[in-house]
């Protein structure tokens, strides 16, 4: 503390000038910091805005994807025409023949 007192002038006017210069330097550094913070805030706001836009686009695309997936792979009622039903009976006929021959084989094996 004594060293500082020895380097300071005793004149009040000179002390005021030193205090003014320190004050103006301090105010200038504060204004620079405020500008930096404002730029950072602006950059953050832009990034948040862009992120929200991307998330909205993603949500829309996800909804479209889910809709198309449900459209292609979802449950549907399949209405058969008369021709389709007749064609289905052909396959049932083969299965019933197979079941009868399987039953015949089973009875032969037990006998």
C-alpha cells in the first residue's frame, strides 16, 4: 500500500485525471463486453430458430412417413369377389384331399 501512495501525485487535479482515465477505460471495456454478449445472444437466437425449423420439418416428415407406412402396411379389409372365393376353394380342395389321405395313412398304421 505504501508503494502505491508513493507513486500517486499529491495534486488533486492530477488524481482526478487518473481516475477519469481509469473510469473511461473501464466503461469502454464494459461496452465491448456488452457488444460481445449481444452478438452471442443474437447467434444463439438464430441457432434456436434454425433448430426449431429443422425440428418442425422433421416432425412433418415423420408424420408423412407414419401415414405412408400405415397406408402400405396397415390393416385393410380385403373384399373378395366371387371369382376369388371360387379360386380359394381350389386350394381348400387340395388340402382336404391331403387331410383325407393323411387320415387313411394313420388308420393303416394303427391296423
